[in-house]
C-alpha cells in the first residue's frame, strides 16, 4: 500500500510570500503526481499534473517539480485567493489513487 | 462545458444504504472514467473507487470493498455510487470526479459534492 505524506501540515505565510509545499511517496511513482487546491465549501481543483504541468487556466505563479518519491509545489507570490488546503495525489497505480493528508496555507 | 452535477444531500440511519448520482454533460461520457472521493467533516480526501464508463470495470478501495457499488447509465450519462450498511463515520461530502478512463491521469473535473449524514 502506497502512503503519501505532506509537509508541513500548516504553512503560515503573508500575501506576496513564496510558499513551498512538499509531498513524499512511500514508493516510486515516476512523475504521476497531481496537486489540487481546495477552498472551504468547494470541490478540489486540479492545479498540477505530471508533477510539473499546469492544468488549464492555472496561473503561472503555481509550479510543480520532482520525480520518483519527492515532489514540491511552489507558489511564487501568494495572492489572497491562494489561501486554501493543498493536496497531492499519486495516480501511478491507476486505477487506484492515493491522496496525501493536505497542507493548509493560511495567513 | 464539462459539468458533473450531483444529487442532493441525504440523511440516513445507521445500517441503511445511500445512492448518490452524478450526471455528466459537455463531453462524451463513455470515453472517461468516474471516480468517487469522500471527505469527512474537517478531514482530507479519501478515494473510494473508480469505474470505467466504457466497459463497466471497477476498482474499489480495499476498506470499502463489499459495501460500495459503482455503476453507470450511459443512456442518461449518469454515474451512481451506492454505499450500504452505513455507519456514523460514513458521514461525509461525497464527490464524483472524472479521469481519462484508460490511462493514468488525475481528476480534471469534479462534481459539486453531496453531503451524506448518518444519524440515528
């Protein structure tokens, strides 16, 4: 069973700051890693797929990197609308999927 | 545009069953897969299972195997998720989400969510 871990659990930042979120897989997943953003009361939104490709309509301030077991989501300059919970998800073992526990980005 | 519209909230007693629907529009329903993901209050996302709309193949999360059934109706472009023997800890928002159905891809479109409350 693959386990996804995320750190930190909570990231306290200010608007304009750079935010770096980490995700680790317990097994090799190549680049089959996605990042989602979820705001209160809303469904998750796909931000990044293939570890580093932005989904349609996602601003360039969001970037992803990594391969294998270690991955990073970077938000280059936080906007007010970026305060949310971010989840990583592996899809290497499709059609089984595993989410990480999430990182809350708050002010 | 692609839309996944889910049925309304439900309140069920422990031991009962619930069936949530997810109506798709704006794309060819049979070319994609449908996943179900749930989120308990204040908790993270839990993947429940996947169904290929094309051939009906399913893959369920081991902890839900035996209690969950996913189906589709291609005539109405609707996916269904039935969860049986409900327990208090099944209280959650249930989401449907689309993937590409035949290759490893993440979930690019999500339904709005359906709150299922299990209460005596």
